[in-house]
C-alpha cells in the first residue's frame, strides 16, 4: 500500500497539475493509475479512460489554447482516500479564465484512479439534470 496520508494525497494532486501543464506522460504516471477515469461535465465528450487519453486531451488543450492551470487550494482526507482541489485554468489564446474544483479518489497504492471535474458556471435550466456525463451516481449511493 502506498502512502495515503494527507500530505501524500495533496502532493499527488499537485503533481497531476504539474503534469497537465508540462504535458508529461511520465509525470502523469507518478500520480495517476493506468485505469484512471476522468469524468467531465456534460457535453465535454467524457468520461476519459486511462493515462494516455488524458495526456492527449490536455496536451491538445495546451497546444491549441496555451492553456495552463494553477492550484488554488487542496483539501485531502486520508480516511476516505479522497482529495478536492480548487483550481484556475488560463486559456490565453481564447482570452478565457475558468475556475472550478475536482474530486480525486485514490487507489490502495496512492495513485489517483478517479477525477471528477466541476466548473464554476451557471446551471443549465434546459437540462433535466446538471451532472457529470457517465458518472454512476446511483451505484455510488448519491441521491438520484
């Protein structure tokens, strides 16, 4: 079993953002499980399964938009093997700044095996449910 204390969980989240900014597959592999699932907001063509598709997706964003991310705060709980990160995304070629948060679940080895992204944005009243695309809410015990 890997180190799952709060400091280790926070360090893994910060490495994840460093890997996103550098588009570094080897660095991603130090913090993500090969079986990682990244759930995205509805309409973003998610979820994304595996390290390589994540590298490809965020790498394309970096190349196309000059995107980079800043970690604003990380909150971690070793008892539930989860962490939450508030972040800011800069997309200079689009003239955009996005803010949001992600929830991370860690496997027994201390690697992130699930990412759930949430954007600070207005709700969409045209949708029956504002939720992550493909996330198994009922199976996980969430209210449905």
